[in-house]
C-alpha cells in the first residue's frame, strides 16, 4: 500500500476545521485507502473509534 503523504498532510492540516472534507477522484485511484490511512493517523493521535463515522460511499452502509 502506497502512503500518499502529501494528501494525508493536506487532510491533517484541515483536521480541526469545521468544514466538510470531500475526497474525489477517478475509480481505483486510492480514495478509500487514503481515508483508511487518515483514520489510522487519527487513531495514532488519540482519536477513539467511537469518535469516527465511516462509510463506503453508500448511505445504507454508514457505520457510527
């Protein structure tokens, strides 16, 4: 798995902003992997799983 450090750093810079973050791109370009890596960074920095909401992109599959 390739770590997209530049994109992770951009997401991290906006972490505490009260803005919705949207990750877009063509199919199979690594959007889900990027968000998984971001979640791992959050966990490593003290955010608990209970504080996260994740989805695969379909509202019928939202995990709270």
